C-alpha cells in the first residue's frame, strides 16, 4: 500500500510542477477591468476604463472593441452601439495596461430617450447600460468579451 501511495503522490506532484511551468500567456489576448472612473456619468461627463491585458506575443496594439448594451425597459432607437477605441502604440509587452477615455457623446446610447412619466418638469430617463469589451491584437486574434457593471448616463 505505501508504494502505491508514493507513486500516486509523485504523479500528482509531477503534474502540478509541469502545470506551473507552462507558459502562462496565450496567443489569444485576455483582458480584465482594472477600474472604471464612475458608474454615474453626468451631462458632458466622461468615462475612463482601465484594462489589464495579457498576450503571449505582446502585440495588442490594435483596438478595444466596445459594445453598448442598453438595459432600459422602454426601448428606443440607439446610436453607435459599437465603438472601436484605437489606442497609442506601446512597446511589445506580454502584459500591459490600456486606458480608454470615452467622451459623453461616445457613451450615450439612446438617440432620443423617453421622458420619465409624471416628471415635472419633464425629464428624460437615464441611459442604463453595460459595456461589453474585447481587444484585438495585430495578429487578428480577439480576446473573450468582458462586461462592465451597470453604468448610468444622465440625459
């Protein structure tokens, strides 16, 4: 019995050591949200999104793809549901930080948001949305899509 246990233990230990030595970065980029400057955007405000990105080749120098997903219950026509945020080139690096600054006009979702029923004076409802983000590298590889928390844009 002790011999079988030793063989199993050595096999598990070898598997763990081999897994730890694998290259931790992949050819397809990965991203995560490091920070959002705000989740409530006032009129003419802006939103700064800081992403952390890893890529085996270090060639994430193309763009951040941003899809605005409007969550309001009342539907209305939307504007520019998909944005490509080009960022400046930086030296090839397997791990980097990308800072995307979106203006108020970039972040707006509804073309003509509906009025809040019963509001006096009449006020338009906020754009309630989630941003879906992905990055693309120079090799044409696109990362998985990640979501921000809900963002509210005053209208």
